[in-house]
């Protein structure tokens, strides 16, 4: 685009969006990558939106190449980004560029539960809509998925949206199964889980019955 700059005309190329790193489903810092973002700082940024919602406190963190802003809770994607810097638009280069973070698995407890047990999965970006969450272990659904009601951390027993899930494992055996979480279409990098090996507490010896076959010979 061009504009009158007092002496003749100068050409300015507006910002161009190339990719992004989404924030947690709990909301937070989103990073947008591209070209022609200008110098570091917030001064030249007119507006940033994601899914038609403002992304606030925008600032360029790497000259011409990257900026950050604070975005609201949500999940899934892809969503459109719009960007205006120095009164220049991005010319629709941000269509379908933004996704929230995929679910992140930090820990599973217990790691070797018996079949049919309830396990706790701790991580981030588990969302706040349990209907959009699915957990699988070795490709088999982990049933009855709920957010943990954590009275240890939150006195009121508030549900631990975004960070902790409970689910019931299948009645099966085996080790080193891949655990995956899908939230609103975005799937985690797998964790690992093993079912406990069978344990023998006692045994009863069975009597052995021997059958002897005799053939009568009259001679």
C-alpha cells in the first residue's frame, strides 16, 4: 500500500502472519509469528484479534518477526487472527492460523494401577468442557472422564478445570500403553501407563486323582 508522506510517495508493506503458538485452554500468552511487525514494543500495534475477540497487551518481542498478546480461555481451533500495525492490515494472512495449546500430560497416578481402577492425570490445557474431552489408554477409552474435585488445593472443592482429570481404566492387562487426551479435536503427545501385574496372595493345593486301568486276563 502507499500513502503520502510529505515528499513524494513511499511504499509500506503491512504485517504478514505466518504461524502462531496458542495459549493454554485456561487463557494466557499467545505468540504470533510473521513479517513486518516493526520494532520491539507495543507502540505501533493498533489491534490484534483472535476468533474476532481482542487479544490484549500486544507487544512486539522480536523485531519484525514475533509479538505476544494475552488471550481468553477456550479450546480447539483453527481460528482466524487479524492484525493491524501502523494502520496497516495483515490482508487476511491470519486465516485459520490459531489453535489453542494441545493437552499436555505431566503425570499419571498411579502409574501401575490394577485393571478397572480410577487414575488421575495431571497436566495443562484439558479445557473446561468435559463433553469435549476424551482419554484413551492403548487405544481403549478410559471411561467416566471428569475434572478432579480438589479439596486439597481449593478449599471449596472447586473442579480443577484445565489441569486434572479422573477416569476409569478398562479391565485389561499389559504394560507401556500410550495414554492420549483429546480436547476439542486437539490431541496430546502420548504419556505412558502400565497395568499392575497379577499378584498371587495364596494358593490351595489340589489332590491328584490317579486312575489305574486294569485289564483282566483269565489265562
